[in-house]
C-alpha cells in the first residue's frame, strides 16, 4: 500500500522540496493527494513533474496521483502540461487561474453559440437574396425591408445554461478490462460521470436487473450500455471461444446504428479486442452473403432495428440459426422515448416474442455446466433503455426528492409495459449535476452597458479579458479568473438559464425586476450588459469558474411562398403567401420570376383557357391548371428582346421580324398573348382601352418562369449548410471544398471530358454530368461549356461569340489557385491568369442558392488572396451589354 502525501502540504515547502518529491515519484513510493488544490502554475508543475520519463502520459500519472482528488481545473492543467512537454502545445497554452489573462485561449474546434447562430441566420438571409433574383429594383427593396424587420426572419434566441455532470469513479476503477478503460481515458478524461459509473457497475455486477438511463444531451448515455455490452462480449469470447449472441442493440433508425457500429469497432480496435469480439449489423442493406455468414457464425453483438429484428424472428432460417447457442445477456432499446402509441405496442409485443424465443432457442453445444457457470452460459435477458431527461406531468411544485420519485414511477410504469419486467426490478438512473456556488465577492457593475459586444471579437483573448474587467469594474490588468469571480451577472445567468430557457429580453426583464442594483438603470443599458455577459461568458475556456455552457435555440421562418399586392400604388411583398394585403386591403397574387431575364409575373387562374377576359381572374398557385395565366406589365420592362429568348421552346415564327429582330409574341402554345387592361380591385380584364386603369399583358404559363418561393426542405438544407460552415470554421476546415463534386479540380485541365447521361435540373431543363478521371462534375459551368451545343444549354457563352468580337481574348476553363504553389480551388469559365482576372458566367437556371453560396465562399477567398484576384460574376442578362461589358473587363485587366 502506497503512502499518501498531501500535495497542498508540499506547496508550503520550497521548490527544492517539490523537485525532490518529483524524482521520488518515478519510484512510486507514495501517492499524491490533491485535495484542496484548485490550481497549479507552470513553475510548480515543472518542479514536481519535470523528472518524470518523457513517455509518461495521463494514465501513468494516475499511478502516482490519486485522480479522484483532482479538481477539474487541475486535471486539465496536468493533461495540458504533459502535451506541452511533448511539443503538442506551447507553454503559454497552459490554463492557470493565476496566470496573466493573455494566456487564455478558446479551445480549438469550439463553436461560440451566439456568434455561430448569428452567422447562420445571416447566411440564410443571403441565401434568400440569392434565390430572389428579381429584375425589378422595387421587388428587391421590398424583400430587403422584410428581411431587415426585427423578428421577421427569426425570432429572438432562447438560451439554456448547461451545468457539468458530477464525476464518478475512474474508468480503471470500474469493472472494465484495463485496455478498454485505457481507451476511455484517452478519449475522454480519467473519470466517468457519476451516472455512467453507476450504470456500468450495476450492469456488470452480480445483481443486474432491467435499467433505464434518463440523462440529458451530451451526458454519455451511449457509453452506459456500450461498455457493459462490450465487456460482457469480451468475457464471453474469452470464456467460450464459440459463436453466439451476447447482446442485441436495437435502434429506431439505421443512421444511429451506422454511427454506433463504427464507435464499437473503434473501441474494440483501440483496446486490442477487434479479433476477439465479433460485431455485426443487420438491416435492409445487408447482402445475402452477409446474411449467410450471420447464420453460420452469429456475432457476439448484433446491431439492428425493430423491423429487421421482427424479420429475424419470422424467418425460420434466421430464427433457428442466428439465435442458436445464444448467451444473450443484454437487450438494448436506444432512444426509448420514441416508442409510443401504436409503435410502442408493436415494440412491446416484439420484446416479448424475442424473450420467448431466446428461452427456447436451439442449445446443442456445451449444455452441461456447473451451477456457478450457468449465469454465464444461460444468462437471464436484461433489458436496457436510454431516454432523454423525463419530466413527470404531476411534478408541480413538489420537493426535489418527490419529483425524482414521481419520475422514477412514471419511467418504471412505461418500461414495464414495454418489456414486461416487474416495476420493482426496474432501476432508473438520472443525471447528477455539479452545484454552482456564486462567490461571496461577486457583485454587479456600477456601469452597465459599458461593454459593446458587437465591437469585440470573442476569439481574441484580450477582448474577453477586457470585457470581464469592465463587467466587474476592475482594472484592465486584473487576471481573468478574478474578474469572472467578481461578476455576479455571470453567476446569476448560470443559475437563471439552467432552470428555464429565456430570451435576452426576458433576461433583462427578470434582472430589472429582481436585482435592486438594476432597477434605476435604462433598459437598453441592462440589455447591453446582458448581451456582453452572454457573448463573452460563452467564450471562456471550460476550466474558467463561471463559464457559460450555453445551448441556443432559435425559431426560423421557412416555407416561403412570395405573393405581391395587386395594387400598383402599393405592391407590398408577402413572403409567406398571405392572400390579402394588410396595408391597402387589395388581394395578392403568387409571384413568378423568369429564370432568364428575372422579370416578374403574377399568376392567375381563369374561367376560359383560351380567353382571359371571360369571367373573373382568381390569384392561384395551384400547379397545372388548364386555364392558368401570367400577368405582367410591359411598360415596366423592355421585354421585346427578352421574348425571343424566353420563347425558345415555342415554334411561333412571328417571334422574328424580316431582319431577324425580335418582336412581341402574339401567340404561345396555341393561346393568345394580347395587351389588355386590368382592374386590380375586381381582377377583371378587358380589351376596352377605357375600361380599367392598368395596362397589362396575360400569357400562358411557361416552364422557364417559376414560382418565387422557398420550400421548407430547401430552407432546412440552407440552414444545415450554414451550420456546417460554422462547424468547419471552428475546426479550421476548408469550406470551399463543400458541394464540389470534383474531388481534384486540377484533373479538369488534363483529362478530356466524357459525357454521362443528363441529369434533370428543372422542368423542361437538363444539365449534363461530365466525368473527369473518374470524378463527376455536376452543375459546374466550366465543363458544361464544352458540351453546351450538344446538350442545347441555354445562354450559350463562348469567347468567340461574346468576347473576341470586342477585342477581349480570355482563356477558357482556367483553374485558379490562391497562389503559385497552392492547388486550384475553382475553375473559372474565362480568365487572364497572368493578370489574375477570373470571369464566372452564372446561369440563373442552376447556379443559385446553395451552389451560389458555395462559389461565393470560393470567390471571396480569391478576392482576399495574396496576391488577390479580380473576380467578375455575370448573369445571362449581363451578356447583352456586349461592348460595354467587355470594356469594363479590359479596364479591370489593366489595373
């Protein structure tokens, strides 16, 4: 037994005493007790641990330090010190409560919840602007005004504060194989959470019974059943060396199972048991060969979903072979809260059928065993379930212990119904959180509103330090930890946001009503103080006292369907498809835009498909109506030239005059196109020149004129892309690589394109997929330009027809890179590489939305490069400017 030596007593001695103790540590004559030590500095760590072997890691250190006595900050400092010694981190990166503030850094890969969410919303706003490519400046301005309206695009953010989970035993002190415990130490920290250690010990103990783990997001629920299942499989594989099920893991979705089997595989590989324990997945994607192998050699751990488990029990060939000679101890039902209603009833019956079949499954191997071994060879099935945190409806204002009791009873009743287990045998394990105690020295600043969060960068350590000193009315040189200790607002936010999600305005209202020091100040000053505390509190490193671990929730408007007021004097835009104008009372109509010229139209349904003047026109967005009409005002647009391009699918010979000049279309698809007069109030049309005030033209709907809207799924996709961008930004990934189907753009310049079948992009429109060196480039203008004539792509652009007649001779399809040594990140449609001038022709039919946002990121990098590129972005209608456009390019190329 090692002698215990208190680290706090060593610090009272000289540095020489620390150094002497460090030398003795290598011989392990004693263990250090770190009780009451809340922080270490670099000098102390160098003196105490400097003599340790270089190959020592945190696992070795646990042999000489009682890690159960380590404060969270001290554990982090020890880990960082070991990495720094190996060259993985600079000395200044060591967290130290008594160090100078400049050493504080936000962890790599951390996402600031407020700034990240704000950027996602801003990117979503940009996406809407890209989708809404109207030609009319008034329409663009209307959209801009709506998007700028507070609360229109997204509601206020609601914040929750997360408290750390209470630590439990060390992984090595649990009933786990040492190698498996070492994997967990390397992946996480030395200690499991309290609920993790309780569940693992219980399931691997002699008196295990059904158990339900109800803990919150990020609590490590997966490990609570993973590790017992893996450990049980390890023990079974070593004991019997014979195929047979030891655990079945049932998931509600294949995506979860796909992720989990990868994690189990990594755990087994890193612990050295990948060749010992067999893990398989069974779903609809399992091939016949794999199914045959499952029947011949049942795995130790089987991952599946409830539907495929049902098939295994129904098919005799599967039922008789996969479950033969089973030693199945654990049945895991992950995310059990999803099993409700009819699905819950089906799952309950499935569990009972499975239990019954396991009891009568074929057992023709090693049947005679000693009584002490029967619990291993013929174990009782133990159902395990995980769920999100559960709240009982009857809790009300009861005391915490009564609330926990009600929750446990509710969970036990549900799990009894689901699995058939007796309620008294079901154990419920919830989360236990660390308690937060505000320091007695904490107070409110006498100068709220002094910090402007918008003017400071959260990734800048000095900005975070500056903000907290100001929030605490302390001098600028005050250490950061001391400043946070004195900021009462930070501690109150931790307490307030833990119980209920609140928006900033609700926080301001609460503080103004309950904090005496804030009752006399203006609301805007308190709001500025709250915003600064939220912003910079979330930017603190995890080991800083008072750090705000925030979850941000925001409701965002989606499912856009633009309508416009019929009143010409109003013309208000309604992005959510409102049928009546709130400003003037007129009706609205669905807004359509031309993908080529961006002119706007309003869509109606008439009574006569041949004559729009018959009866009343009704605003309608219903597709494929026989009497659909598009109304536009010809005096607002120069549509004479546009009609020739727009009518390319129509065989109307009157589109061209005697000299080939375009003229207005009089008939399309056998239906008339005539100028009329329209009454916005009654929606009547007349050919009487004196009847109504508004000159208008009605024409049949055409495929290249599309409704201006944004389906919910596209809105969700845009938001997901924004979240991915913020994740990549935090992880310092190359965002420009996203969405590009060509893995290596350099291949585009060396390989001849080989055309594969066309891909449908929109009604009446196809775009070729061109393959280079085995890679597919889809929706990239460069490759398409080479094949445009074969596939009849609209708005054909070549150097000969567009640029060269005006004295401009750019190269075609040029790979562009940030500098001479870096790889290409894009392929410009045209370029003057020696002048670093790149030209992109973005056809409106397919180069909008996510595709445009992807390219915008690439082109921004080019514009900000060293040396920078001149980047010109053109749309189809820009090309009509001919010589003027070319002259602008020539001017740019001379700069």
